[in-house]
């Protein structure tokens, strides 16, 4: 019996030594939220440095474009460099300050991986954020545009 307990304790100690922390502490949650806000607020303010700080250089941002004619849908991609350039050009600054939305929901964190829902005025992003060299960076984004108000009105009229 004593031998079995010793083996279990030894196995537990070895597992603890080799397993990363799985639950995010308050510091990681704050850093994940800050990364997502750098992304959204950097976009709205045209702050390319803030956007770049949020992104991993290997970012893949993708959207599924649905063909309204029923042909083949396609997946469009954007790189970190392109997103930083669009930010620098100030495309996000076109959104009036009182219409800017930056709602962040941390959906899950496991070790060095987090999934975050980021809701902006015109789109919803699902962010995969990874802790790389001690910093949380956005590595993947799958996004969808929100329907325009006139599109929503047309659907309710039918």
C-alpha cells in the first residue's frame, strides 16, 4: 500500500513539473484582453504600432465569402502586414467615435492558447491568441461581417 502511494506521489510530482499551467490567472486574462483591445482600438484609432503589437507576424485572418448566386463559396485571407498597413491608412478611423464597438469575451484559455470573441461595429472576430515568448499575440482570426441595418430591415419585411 505504501509503495502504491509513493508511486502515485512520484507520478503526480513528475506530471506537475512537466505540465504548463492550464488555468489562466488574472495577469494572463488581463494580457489577453489587452491584446484584443490593442487589435480593435488600434484599428479604430489608426494606431499601426498598437495593431502590430497585438499580432503575431504569422497571423492568418480569414473570412468565408458566401456566393449569393449559389456557386462556390471562397475563403479570403489577410496577413499581419496587410492588416497593419490598412490600420496605418486609417480605414478604421472612418467609424465615428460614438459608433465604435469593442466588446471582448474570453471564451477559453488552456495553457498558452486562448480563444476570444471580439465584437466590433461591423464584424465579429473569433481570435486565437497564443502566448509566445511570454507575450500574448493574435495568431489566427476567423471573422464575419455583421448585416447592414438596411439588410436586417429587408429580412424582417419579407
